[in-house]
C-alpha cells in the first residue's frame, strides 16, 4: 500500500492523502521530467496507472518509474535520439521486432517513456488501444499517449509480477531484451524507492 501523505511530503506537494495528478506530476518532475512533460505525464498517469495496477504497490510504481526513467533519459526524451548508432542500425530487418520492410528500423524506433520499438509492438499495442500506431508511429512520442502505451506494454509483459518480486534484472530483460543500462536502471529505481517506499 502506498503512503500518499509520506510521498507527498517527500515531493513537496500538497499532502491531501490522494495520489492524483499533482502528486504524480511531482514524481515525474523529481525523476527528471521538465515541467510541461511532467504535467502531461502526471495527468496521463492519474488516468492509467490505477487501471494497470501500477499504483497497487510502491514497488510497482518505483520500478515503472526507474525503468521508464532510464529508457527516456529521465523522462526528457519521448523519442529515441537517432544517430544512427550501431545498435539502431541493428533494428533494420529484425523479424523478432516485426521490422520486415526497408526503413522499419527508423520508422519504428523507440518512443514514449518505455521506448516502444519495432513494427510488431506498434501494431500489437495499437490494436489494443484502438489507435493505428503502425500507420502513425510518431504519435507515441506524445507524452500522454506514450504513457498509455507504456502501461499496456507493462501489462502485456506481466511486469507487475516482476516488480512485486523486486526483480530489476527480469524487468530490464523484459523491457530491453538484455542487461542494457542495468546500473542506471538500478540507480533510477533506487531514487524512486527513496521517494515512494
């Protein structure tokens, strides 16, 4: 159970005992988001976190914030910074991501707080939320829609279970396919835990 007043005190937001948009905006800001992005993410989180069970425990919220904080560079980048790097060039032609057409690697690059990547993921999540993300992948970079996409991805991968077990490595593998950025994810999750737990 989350202690809303304690979290609000740590964030320096009004302590009304309700984890709502003000508290969530404060949390995103403390985790690195600039004010306009923090506000949009806070409003979206207020709508979506409960429905996806992310507010059901402090560990779930801390791990979501830590993982997405890493993926988005502290909630500053809602679209992957394209080099292209060697890893990004590797997206091209990856059947496991559904990238079967020339240009799919760049077209379906990471977007949103969780950095959704790959044509197949855009198609699957888009079908679930009723928006053609495969045809319009760029809209996932809008913070509010990107947060919903992140919640759907989190739920599909049953990541609440891994968060409940405090399984940082399992979460990292499920989100990024390996141990990419494990130390930064650990640091960001620890930061979130200090605020939330």
